[in-house]
């Protein structure tokens, strides 16, 4: 009986984690360039039990969330004239360099602005993301301000052989892992005066909320049922 309690408890806790993933998708439905995540589950250990006529009957221990995968499908393109807003039409990422560490990360969010950097007493303006990371050109170099602050600048587009399991760094930034392969030029096109909307769909995410709530409810019902069975067995033993 303890196995049933365990499976139900695991199910309830894992559905809570699934709800957390879905809640994050819903919270970012209006975030520029956001890519939604999907919770993936795997079966836990199975055990064989001896049934009638010595038949071996498998019995599972429930399931758990093993990872979240990112959906890199394109979001809708929105017109955002004025300033340094960019969207990618097609495949690829913008490259960002951390001014403190020099590490490069990648994003689909192109809501950029001009940020100032003082070097040797001289102030220079570079194209940056909202967190102050330098936007890179196709040569992976920061883009400095020219004579026209509102002009179309040569923002680089980069891509990978595949995007499976790219590391999520937060703030819509991603880092490649070994299986993604080396960085290469992207096939997409940067469009000035546009932004890519979140690809998180409200209807789809609310359906996932209902599924997770139902699964959570059934898990708790299983705990209640097993408790009633345990109480009945204990009563028979003491009767």
C-alpha cells in the first residue's frame, strides 16, 4: 500500500512543477521574443508483481518531470517604428556579449537601445539589450553608434545545427551546449522597426492548466482512497 501513497505523492508534486512551467508561459505572453517551454515526463521504476497463474504483472511508481524543452517557433511580427527595434524573419538569433565577462549568449528579443560606455575618459555609445549586453554584428563585434541614431544598423544573425536543450539563462537569453554544434551564420533576416511577439498561446496554456489541475486532483483522490483502504485493513486486523 505504501507504494500507492508514494506514486500519488510524486504525481501531485510533479503536477505542481508542471503548473509552474505553464504559469511562467502565461506570465510572459506579452514579453518580446519569449519562447514558451514544455514540461516533459518520464515513467519511474516498474516492478513485476506475481498475479493469478503466476503471471508477472508490471506495476509502476508514477512519473516525474525530467526536463523542460523550449519551443523556438517564431512569434508574430509587430510593427515598432522608432528607436532600435529588430525582429528576425526566419531562423536564427541575435548575439549578445556580456560587457563584464565577455560571454556571448543568444536571443530572439530585439528591443535594443543605445547604451554609453566610458573608456579612457571618452564616452562611446553601443547598441545594447535592456540589460546592457552589447549587440553584435556578423563579425561578432559590438555595434557603435554612427551619425544616424535611428538608422538601420548591421545587426548579426547567428544559428546552430540544432537548438535542442539550449541552456536557458533567463531574460530571453540562451547559451548553446555541445550538442548544438558551433555557431554559424543564420539564414534569417533582421528587420528594423519590427519586434517578435511571444510565441506563448493563452488558450493552449490554459488548457495545460486544466490538465495539470485535474491530474493533481486525481493524485490527491488516490491518496484519500488508499488511506480508506488502509483504515479498512487495520480495522479488520484489530477486529
